[in-house]
């Protein structure tokens, strides 16, 4: 499954790396592509990875999830 997460608070490469590293640490996540310009992260993961887990992971990294599509 592929999901696009809209994230507030990312403003630099360090921010993007923090989000990418946090999401890749989630069990079931295979790939993450973070785009600072569009403030999104595209996540490829198993169906067992819930939106709640993704939201909490991003929040724990210090950023705010606006939407998951």
C-alpha cells in the first residue's frame, strides 16, 4: 500500500531526514520518500501499518500530520 502524508513543520534537509528515519523504523514500512517543497512523505508499507501509527511516528519526531491520503 502507498500513502501520502502531508506534514507541517519540515523546513530543511535535516527535518526531512528525521521524518524519513522515523518512518523507516516502523515495522512494515518498506520505503519512504520525503519532499520538503510539497511538505509530504510518500510511504510504501504493508496493509498492517495504520494511519494512527504513522501519525504518532511523525508526531514523535516533532512534526504534525495534516492529512494522510
